[in-house]
C-alpha cells in the first residue's frame, strides 16, 4: 500500500471529545461516520489517527463525528510474550530497516512526537479485545483508548501485550472495568473475530477508512485529504 508523504504539522489534543455519541443528535450538523480498520502496532495507523483528529478538529463546526475502530492483525501469529522491537523490524525489513526507522522518526517529529523503538512488540489480540470492549462504553472512549495505546507503544516503549499497560491506557481513556475484562482471555474474543471478518477480511493493509459507509481511504493520509472526504460524504447525504 502506498502512503503519502506528510508535512510537518502542529500537535493536537491527546484525544478528541467532540464526536457524536449516536447518529440521533440534534445539533443540525451533518453526521460523518468513520469506520477505521487498524492494528495497534502499525505506526502509519497512529499517524493517520493524529491527522484524522486534526481534520475533525478543524471542521467540528460543520460536522458531528462518530469514529468506530475495528481490528486488523498484521501478524496474527506474533508471540504473546513479545520480542525485541528493533530486532523484529531489522529481521523483517533487512537492509531497509534503518531507512524506514529514520523516515518514521521524521514523520513523528512532524506530529510533535518522538518515535521510540525501544521495548517489545508482539501479539495485538488483547489490545483489540480491549478496544472492542471500550466501544460499548462510547465511541469517544474507544477513540481515546486508541490514542493512549498509540502514545504508549510508539513514543514510550510500552509493550502492546502488557496487561498493566493496557489497563493503564484504559484508565486514562475513561474506560471502566478493563482489568476484570482482560482477566478472562475469552472475553470479547468472538466479537473481535466477527469484526475482523466483517471489516478487515477484504482489505490488504491498514490504516483503512470507510466514511459514511462508502467513501474509502487508505494509508496515513494528511488532514486535507480527510477534509475533502468529509465534504464529499456530506454532499452525498444532502
């Protein structure tokens, strides 16, 4: 999947709280529903989220937003115990690893963040279970959780498979009952697999966005691409 080159931009709030809780709002604004398929260890997914946030922030006077996150697993057989992140990427990308790392560091600096390759990477199933669980408490909490998980994993060297980190991220995002939910590895499992089948089985990479059910975007798009997509989707619903 081809990704666009991103320009340096200012930082945005850690997460947004201007999303509609349901399509039945009375604000008079047009609703923009965004379904996002992503993996929590995909750096372009986090870049795309930050740029999506900027686009939503700059157009919140025009639209109400409902963002729903869906799982995608880049490496479903990744070990739960985790592997050293730097070693994994160097084995995966070979001689290109250093160039890719430098490029991601540059992109993250453009977002006002430091890209951190320390720590472990590994299986993302528990993070997807938690994101799906958060969605039942509100799509704003789910969106906030995606932010906290991304900040921890990509900028603080936290391990996406560490339950303590997942619980901490859930608490920061206002998600209740995360510790109890994660205790049973079967909680939410069927729902994650159903979401994988429904939203991710026919795509080949992430991030992947479906706006108002039919307008599709892929890759870590800059804010202006999202803004154009919002306009097209809103015009279609006129």
